[in-house]
C-alpha cells in the first residue's frame, strides 16, 4: 500500500473535522476539567495512560477538588493521593510520579510547567504522547499527540506507513502543515472511539467510505483494512 497523496489526506482530515461535533458527545474529553491549565493537562494525561476516559475524568475531578497545584499535591500523603486517583491504571506508580513531578516543578520551575518539549520528556512518566498533548493544549503550540487511535487510523486510511507511534508522529508532520497538527488527536480519537474502531469498525457510518460500505470479517474496508 502506498501512502495517499498529501492533498487527499488534507481533504479527508477536513471532512472528519466537519463531522467531529456528531461524534464528540460519545467521547469523554479527558481534559475538559481544565483545557487551558498546563499543570492539570500534564497530570490528567499521566492519569489517562492505560485508563478508560471516564475513570480518568473522575479521578482528575477528585484530585483537583482537593489539590490542584504542585504545592497542594505535595502536602498530600502518598496513600491519600493513591486513594484519590484510584482506580486509574498503575495508580501506585502514577502517584509517585506525580509527586516527583510536583517536586521538580517547585524546585526548578517556580511551580510552573515549562513550555519546552524536551524538558517535559525529562519528567518521570512523561513520554512523547504526554509531552505533545501538553504543548498542544497547554501552550497552544503545534504538536501531534499520537496515541493508539492516531497510529492505527493514520495507517488504516493510508496517510502514513509506519510501525510505531513515534514513526507516525514524524510521518504525519511531513504530511500535514503545522497549523493542523494540534487538531489531529482530538478528531482522530473521537473518530476511532465511535466509528473507526479497532474491532468491528462501523464502515457503513464512515463519511470517508463509499455508499453501502460494510466492514468485512471485522476489518475496515480502508486501504490497510
């Protein structure tokens, strides 16, 4: 399978973006609690790793109701923090990572999250997905957050031909102009959770599929299936 021409990929993203309001009601925005607060975006994204959307949102709400700054979180006992974020995945590990991040922010950055991608990557538990999301939502900087949905669907649609999320990030940067980078995760995650699902894709409801299209054997009818 060859990657699609750039203009076709741009056109398809535009079509998906137009349809986004129809899907978003079915998708819980992990960061709806505070989409302009870099610290909350950072912490909520860490909580979201290997955790369902609703669980992440509920854990974030409980935590921020009691402690919504690095200082306040560090005043919590570890067991209290664990109880607040439970049952997110790996909550013991995440509680300690969050405490270490808060200590670093207070010690080196006056309690503020730095608007620097490489610095964010140096924090405990922060990978490229988390750092990109903080840059995009917290600082309004061009960044492509590649999660399992973005990686899978970008390949399924034929936008890229990659074997890992990191490869997908770089490949998408070459396809889409920087002004479109930050929108990709929001649109594709909603699309992937509601229509272009990993198993049992709803091709008949896909705006990119030809009329009457139906997934065969649980696989999508897109170029990569």
